[in-house]
C-alpha cells in the first residue's frame, strides 16, 4: 500500500485569503483522513509577482489556523537543477524544441493551439522559449468533484511552454517535477487549475512519472461572480480567532460542521474535519463569498 501524500502549494504573491484556505483545509483533511502526510511547497518561480515577506506570512497564517505540515518547506526557486534535468531528459527523447514565435505572431493565427511552427528547431537556440512536443491523443482523468474529464491537449493548447524565453521555468514543468519528487499521491487545489491538469498529465507521461489523483475545489467568487483572489483584493486571513474561518470554509465545502465548534480552538475544528471528511459532498458550483 502506498502512503497518501498531499500538498498545499501557495504562490508567495500575497497573504492567504478565504479562497486559498479552502485548498489548504481540503488538502489537509484529505491527506490526514487517509493517515498520510501533508507537505507545504512555495511556488516562488515568478519573482516579479512575489511580495517580500509573503512566504513567511503564509506560514504564520497556516500555523494560526492550526495546520501542521510534515518535513521542510520546499521552495521552487531552489529547484532549478531538477527542472533542468527534466528538460535534458525530454531533449534526449526528442520531446522539446526551441521557439521564437512572439505572442503577436501567435495571436494572428486562427486556432488557439500552437501550430507547431518551430518544431524543427530541436537544438539549443538563444533567446527562445522551450516547448513540449505534445502528442495527439485524449487525456482522461476522473476528478473527485468535477467527474470525468477529457482533453486532447494537442488540439486545445498544442505544444506548450516549459521554459520561458525570458528565463523562468514554466509552472507546468515545476509542478510536475516537484509533485513526483515529493511523492505526491493526491493533488487538491482550486478549480482554476482544472484546465491545467491534462497538460500536467501529458508531461508526467513524457517523463515516465506517476499521475496522482486530482480533486479540484469550487471557487469562491465575489457578488459579481469574479474569482476571489489577491488581484481582486480578497482580505488576508487574520492571525488570531481563526476557528470561525475554518468553520466557514468547511461549510463552503459542504462538510456540515456543527455550529458549536466555533467556540473551540482551531486544532479542534481541524480534528473534527479530518474525522468527518467527506469529499463526495463537495458541490462543483462556484461559492459566493459574502462579506463578514
Ligand atoms: Zn515557434
């Protein structure tokens, strides 16, 4: 039997808010309910968007909510060698090519999928992005909340970027390499990443890596239907009196916590949530986040 390993992987572009709390609590309960480990990974590859001090603030927010992670925090900014090794493997297999198409070049084309213009550039070129040669074929996976998903990435997206022209490794590559390296068996995260999953599975297959289970969570939305995010100024989670917030997150995930838990410490709320964790109850529709 494989041990369950879950993870919470915030980007330190700002403090945690009610939307990120859903991903934290659901990934935590899912891993702990299975007797497994829960890891925290900082996805800090996009340095221009990062907020100084956000990574340590996030860890304080998690502690204030009663979360206990296993092992050391992983920082993607320190993992360049592993991402480079994955690119070398793909290069050896003939799976990548170097592309200098500009965004404007691609925007002029009729199809949203990359047309394969630079596929013949299979050797290193300066000032170029690296793309994965995406094979034809439908990727299929079952999401715990959203059910069966099908996507032919070669049709929907085409050859996608693994390393940007201006230097950084792409999110898709870093996530796939780190999930495998950390032995993650289940990915629990917001539904805004549901349409990234097929790309990540394509990459796992090219790299010969296992595919974890996937649970995507309904998104919290403002009254106008827009997603709650750092960009839309969702308020930061406070560092004290967090039990009511945990309770509200559990209600939003359809876990039906008893209201008297609100007077308990955060660790007691989480202990209840782990014991009563029922992911099959989570409804996929967006959740309006009311103020207060
Ligand atoms: Zn190109």
